[in-house]
């Protein structure tokens, strides 16, 4: 499985929009419609009941024929891929909505991190899918997961650029920082438990405040040293 439709880096920044990335990820020439959403909703419910997804059960729950599923998604793997992509896109929307309520850069990124953790916990079917079908699911989310990761990088870089444009964050290339944060989110999605416990939102906010926000606020070490030098010359 390849993601030839997914744009790559151009110069120093991703030149595509999140909407374009999401459309490319879905690999469909047709826009998402009510029938497609109904099928994906049915697949999500099926996965919540059992990690062994059944196209027959999905078709019955969605009120469509199996041929409709094959025509739109190709096979079971294509259906699961489309579902995972849609849930990732919805997760970014939830994070963006949470960040919009923030009163400062620190507050916005803390709220975004909490929303990301909450969203991955609510999508526990991903972990169940990995346990039930480890080879296919792990390939989708890791080896073939570059497109989903690029969506996350583009989203986070967009948020950092917005803060830079507003003068809240110093100028630096946001994509390396965005990639670190996107890979962290990807790791939590795949393995939500283990390591430092983040049992509640308070713990998540504290972790973000201590370790993630400084990275966003300060950028790479070179940027910090340059800023210090500039302050010393004034």
C-alpha cells in the first residue's frame, strides 16, 4: 500500500492544506457522502463490539449491500484504512477546537495535548484492532502510516505558525518541532498505557506544561542562542 497522492515537502514547509491532505489520504475521487459516512459509522460500531470486523455485519448495520462496500473501499483493509483516516481527521478537529478555547500559547497547547489524549482513549478500537489483527493493523499504522503522520505534522506546524504570525512564538522552522509532537501523539495512539501514568487531565496538563510547551515556545537550541545573542547586543 502506498500513498502516492499525499503531497511531500516543498522547500521549508508543507505547501498543502489539511483538507487536501485528508482528501488525498482517503484516496477517493468522490467526496464523502451520507452513504460513506453511514458505512464508516457502522464499521466503527462493529469494531467497538469486536476487533474482528465483518463486512456482512457492517453492510447490514449500514443498510447497504456488500457490493456497495467493495465498490467504495475495495476490501476490508480499505474500509479499515478509511475509518482510521477519518478518525484521525476528526481527532485533529477536536484538538483544534480545544486549542481555540485557550487564553495563551501555553494554555492552548496544554488543552490540545489533553484533547489528543482524550481522543485516543475514546478511540480504543485502534488498540483492539492491533491486538486482533497485528500484522495488517500495524502495517497500516506504522509502515504505511506516513500519510497519517504527515497529516499530524501539517496540523501542528499550522498551529505553531499561527502563534508565530501573532508574535507569541519566536520565528523558527516549526516542522521539526511539529514532527516530534506528531510522533508523540502517534505513539500514544498506538500504546496509550505504559511509562509515566497520565490517568487524568491534570497529569496531562502538567506533562505538557513542563516538557511540550517549552519546546513550542523556544524552538530549537540554535534559535534560543540566537535570541539571547540578539538581546545582548541591544
